[in-house]
C-alpha cells in the first residue's frame, strides 16, 4: 500500500515490527451471528470454515454446485483470504429436494453445520467478528511491559476506526477502480461495488486522519453526528452538554464521520463512527509470537487494532 498514506496513529509510535499471517492459522476470524433458524424454507444455511480462500470465491463454488446464480448465495460479510475464517452462507435450493452438501468439495473449504431457514442471509446481518492473531517477531518477549500498557489503553480507549488495507487492494488498486466507475467505465457489479467502497473509504480515512492528528478522534465536538455504540444509529444534537461528553468518555456514544456520497453515480452519504471499541481483549506471549484475541463490531478491521501496537512488515 505504498501509494496510500500511513494514517496517523492515536497511541504513539509502534512498539516493534512484526509479521502476521505467516500461516493461515496465525489469523483466525470467527463471525458472530445470532440467528433463530426456522428449520424450514428454501434456503440451506451452511456454517463454513475456509482456509486460504476469499468469501466471494466460496460463494461462487456453492452457486456452481447447487446449480443456481451467484446472487442466490448470501453471506453477512467478506472475510480475510489469508486466514482461517468461520462464517455462514445461505444457498437457495433450486427445488424442494434439497442438496447433498456432504458431497461438496472445494479446496480450503469445510462445511461445519447445515440448517434450514426461510430467508437469505443478507450483508451486514452479523454482530461482529472475533479474532485470534499472532504477531511474530524474533525479539517480541522483550516488549512484555510496553505491550501490556499499550493494550490496556486500547481496551480502555478504543482505536481510530480506519478502514483496513484490504479495503483498498494491492497498492491502492481498488481506489483506481472506484475512480474508473465515477468516470463511467463499465464493469461487473462486484468490481463496481469494490471500487465505490474503496473510494468512499479513502475519503473517510483522510478525514479521520485529521481528527487523530488534532486529538479529537475520541471526543464529541459541536457539529458532530453521534453514533450509539454497537449500532448504526446516529443522532444530531443542538448543544454539546457535559452529559454528552461523559457518554463519549464512557464509550456509550462515539463521534462519527461522513462516508461521502458520490452524486454522479447516485451513491448517498452515510456515517461511520470515528472510534471503535475493542472488546474481550486478551493477550499472551508464546515463543516468537504475541497472540491477541479480541472482538470488533461489524465493519471494523482487525488491522486497525494491530497498527496501534506494531508495524506489520
């Protein structure tokens, strides 16, 4: 990502340089999804463990196997390719006879569970994701004390809610894709979506970078739109009161920034919190690795937590 800025960090310089994803098992992602299955209906819901495979590719394999169009396969969110991830997919059955999923085979894909449901799984339906990540460095054990202090701050204060590097693609290529969409170039629906998201995410990160540099990324200011923690609910306020400031300190609410619209192609503006809470944070040193475990709400990136601790090589 040399073509994109190194966004400002909130907690100071990183403590050490590290490697991540040396093997897929060094980066584990578990989707947090609460569903009460109807146990009938036209959709097979599949709980899947995938290794070294991206979500879109897995969805295509399910569609091909079931003999349906890719749009009839649902998933809540995209998960890292270079990782071990567990997430749900829904697949519309082409007939009432059902599909023999026990015979399905795709490299790096294992079906853990299968349920019936009346509805397709929609994007954004999950609560968030749980992570277990190894930060590997030859001399990592010497950083026990500063790491403990840094992680305690992260647990108490959260981190800036930047979009992670995977949103922008290799060397920011997805941003160029977005600019091509705005310029009127025709492309597939999937590429169009990736490009538009990257372009809007870049603008958001630029505005968040300004707030981090002036120390206001974690404070409610007059004129801000406030976000209710753990939800997409936002609200405006006429006066900045001590009560609102205290709610922000307590992380009940967060300042939010704009995900800008793109008028030329009919994309409306929306809001995203500038700060994200890091929940259930645990850490342990084992050999050459600092292992981190934590939960993030949907839409937040694990790499935004890691970058406040270490520089990823």
